[in-house]
C-alpha cells in the first residue's frame, strides 16, 4: 500500500481535515503542525524527526518508519533493560467480545506485534550491531489467558515470563517491575513499560527512549499536541483554551531506572497518590523526565476505527505475518 492509499483510508476514518496532520512529519516550529493555521513561529525549537544525525527524513519515510528505515541507525545496548508488556486491559471501548490485545490485526493478535518486536526483531537488530537484547520480557496478563500463552513462554526459555495484573494500571506496572527484579536481580538497571495496545512502535523509537532514560534516569516517548485543547469545569461550557505550545501527547514505552521507580512506588503508597502513567511516579518524586520525540504513527488502539488505521500503516510498511510458535 502506498502513501496515497493510506491517505485515502485515513481520510475516510478520521476526516479529510485531519489527514495531513496525522501523516505529516513534525516541522521546525509548532506553526507547521497546526491544524488551524495560526502563526506561532515564536517557538524556535526544531522538532524535525531525524533518522541520522543532521539528516532529516522525508514525509514518506516518516509514515513508513519500517525496519529497513532504521537498520542503518545507531543501536543501544539492552542488556540491562527489562521490558514490561501490559496486556491485562479489558478494552471496553472496542465493543468486542474479547480484550483488544487479542483482536486480530493483519493476521495476528495485536499483542503478538509487541511480543515479536521485543523478543525477535529488537534483539536481532541490536545483535547485528554488536549489542545484546533485553534479558527479560514480563507479560502482564490475566491468569485466565495465561495457559493459552504458555507455549510461547516455554519457547523463549526464561526470556519471557508472566505477571498478574493489578486492579489499576499502576498495580500492573508494579507487579511487572517486581517480576523483573525477581528474575533479573541486579542485571537490570532500567525497565521499559509498554502498552500492548500500541503495536506500531518502531525500533528507532525504542532505542531513542532507552538512550535518553540512561542519560536522564527517566524518559517517555511523546509528540507535540496538534489538537486545540479546551478546559471545562461542567462538561458543557468552555472555561479556557490551554496553550498548545506546552502540551505533549505521551506514548509508550516509558523507560525508568529501577531504583527510581521503586522509590516512586514507595512514595505513591505512603501518600496514597493516584498516578495516570509510569513517569508520573517519577514526577511525584520531583525528578526529571526526558521527553523523547516519537512518531504520530505510534497510536493506541482504543476504538474499532483504530484497528483499520493500524492495519493500513502495517500494510504501508510491508509488515510480514507473525508466528511466534515457528
């Protein structure tokens, strides 16, 4: 599928007015990613995604973000990074008879796209550059689905293990973190937490956010917010318009040093805090979180329409079928 085909499909699903902003790469200022045409060139920050140092990529390359696009890029050593893959959600907004992570996306369950990336593609990519892949991937999954996935766990000989979900997301993350520590001990210094409902994250994004986390202690993938955001107190009238230049939409993986995350969970428990994502725990400690520029294609599958968009992106990348039991 070429860029024209994917544009037509996404135009149908999202509305023609949103197509260019969904597919286009970031520009040197926020004005060029605006949907409403207002000039805010006063923000002199270059947010243009780069595949190589000092090399800007084209719009077509940004949309594809295929494995071939990133294979020439610097890799990262993942030997001290454990992965926690969250697959315990119910997916109520999908209006399906099963959780969204088990729905079929281009011939394979949504979850399998992330498993294949973390267990096969990413280790192979970094190994070809002389580095080691993640020593452990913890799959946070409802126990009633674990027997179905036991053959896949068995195949990877200790590199893939289960953890049970918590009542809320932070409980699931803490269970996954504890399993990483139990299995890897001091071998892992950082943990990367990823939503299984984001099957389109690229190898380059993962390398970038891990490298930033190693430097800053915590990092999160994100993109500048393109929509105009209104605040309302009653859900009926607008209170104010929030300046978009300071807003980012955050994605996953979110990568944090294990020591920092453990201290954060202790604070959350002691003060009975509610956190909405993983790096919010770091924010509660008053410690810095690096924003790592990601890609707009790293969408979260939430509604049936998202499945169609994700499928079109995979087609445009020329993605191959996934079989984790081969």
